[in-house]
C-alpha cells in the first residue's frame, strides 16, 4: 500500500516541518489499515519455500530397496566410512574446487561442521598448536553486516568478536591484514565469499587472493570460508570467483583456510549433505578428532543425493536453475518495492544481489523501530542488530530481508508493510530531531 501524497517525491530531509508532519500523518493512516488486516507473515529466516522443496521430492524414492550399496560394495545401511563415500566425495569436488582427499562429507548441516571444527580448535588446538581454551584471550574477526549464527558460535566459545567493515568487493582487507599481523590472539575470520549473508557481496578476485596470502602472527589462524551460496545464482550469467585454496597453494599458505558448503538450500534443509574442505594436512588432522565424534554420517542420504543427481555435478547446477526461476521473482518484488516507494525519499539504501538468499537494507537510526512496527502489523523480520556481533548494530541501521519463504502475494503484502514502516520511522526520527 503506497502512501499517496504530493510531498512523496521530495527528499524527506528537505521537507519543512509542516510537510513532514503531513507525510507522517499519511503514513500513520496507511499503517493503521495494515493493523486492521491482522496479518501473520514470517520473514525471519532464509528458508526455502515449499515449492522449492517440492523440486527434490524425487529423492524420496530414488533409492530402491536393493540399491543400498556403494560402488565398492559397502552396505550403506551399516556402520563405516568416517569421512564420506568415495563417489560422493568425488561428486562434491567441483562445489568447492578441491580433490577428494581434501574433503570430508558430514551430515545435513555445514554450521554443525563449522561448530565442530572450532570446538576441536578449542579443545585440542590446530595442527598441534595450543588449544584455544588454554589461551588468555581468543579473538575472531567478523565482517559486518554478517551471519548471526556464525557470530553466535564464536560468542558461545567465549571469544572476543571484532567488527570488520564490508565493502562492495568484500571485507576491508587493509584492516584485516593489519590486525592479524599484529595480534596473535586473533585466531580466525568468518567469511561468506559468494553472495554474502546478508549483503549479497561477491568477494573480488583481488580480495580472495589477499586472503590466500595473509600472514597472520598466529600460526593457527584459520579463515572459516562458508561458501553456502556458491551455486545459488539469480542470474543466467553468474560471477566466477577464484578458488581460495588454489590461490593459497600458490603462495605456500594452503593451511590458512577451512572451506564449507552444503545442499541445505539445494535439496532438503532437514536432510541435506554438508561438506568441509581444506589442505590435506588440515583435513587429515581433523579426521583424527572426527573418529571420536562419530562412527560415520548418513551414507544412505549420501547415496540418495548421488542417485538423484545421477552422480553429475552439472545436474545439480541445472537443478539450481529451477530454484532461480522460483525465487528470482521474489527478489524482484523486494527490490522493485523498495525502489518505487523509497528511492525518491532518500532515506535508505539496500543491496540488489545477483545471488544468495537475502537483501540487506540500511536506514540509519531506524532499524529497531522498523522491525517493531512490522511486528506489530503482523510481519516478523530478523531482529534488528542480528547481523552484528552481540546483536549490537552501532548505527541501528541494518535489517536482513528474507524473500524466499513467503508466496509472492504474501511477500508483496509484507513489503508494503515494510516500506510503510520505513517511511513512518524516518518521519518520526526527523520530527524528533
């Protein structure tokens, strides 16, 4: 629902007090109409919609009763195979651009693999180093805005989290290089290099190469390279990014990173397959600890994925085009509504990603108020501040918009509420100044 007014085409900051009050009154009237609708819409997490999940229903019966053996004859119903079936590891090689001996296949959650890798560092150290729990202080770098669950893992382990500003081509590498070179208590950094969460930033090749060549003071520093959206494109001509591990090998720095991905938003989040990759030395060291954590992950589910995609990674890429066809129109609804309703007012800015799962919205000093207004009108968003460590957004400006789960009709209604709330919050703030 647009706020119709002869003052809407002006920058809000240029309105005199009378026009600003008129604008606020019109926003309040529109907002009251939304309250009367008693909506109930949830956009709090980036979940695949039911129609996306339907794309993978063939997985439910692609494994026949007699089809439970791996290529080497292993009975996948039983114990065994700690780090993933060989043919499944081979299938996933192109996803992270690694070889099978640089890869571990986990259960359904890459976040669980990240948590586990950090837990091992805390209890046993990295490649024979001092366990992090025995150190006086452990710090972790966090590009912001970023993924709240990443930050929560580090916070759970008692680490000090340091904000790193995000630029249009990736995190501030000048600052990162300076900090890690000076402080050996900095043990790592979280990264979502392809379509970052929530900003949709694609790290440039230069940024990736600078990460690969990092010279941290701490020898046990690790880049947690969460490539969650590496095949989640919204365009037919997606960007191509250089491979971090390959670049690190070129400069003799191959132990610098742990890489992660999963099929959580490709097949079924509840029963996908997660993978972790790194140098052979890193992977072999971690597998020593893995032997105490599990007897082996779900090999039948690994087989299901292999059979569903007929063992060909290119079939997975074709599958992702079907996802694109379902969610690209939803991103268009979000971006077009923001453009149509807010551009002339110049009160906010937002990302317009070509992949991933989120749109990042910024309106300085208004994020908490917008989220509150939306909630009261029946639209639940990710909490303001969630994209920063400790839930503290210093400018109170960032909101993560998750377009994928609602229907297009529901999403348009939610965005109508959102832009109305953004306008009302901006007017309130200006009138209070």
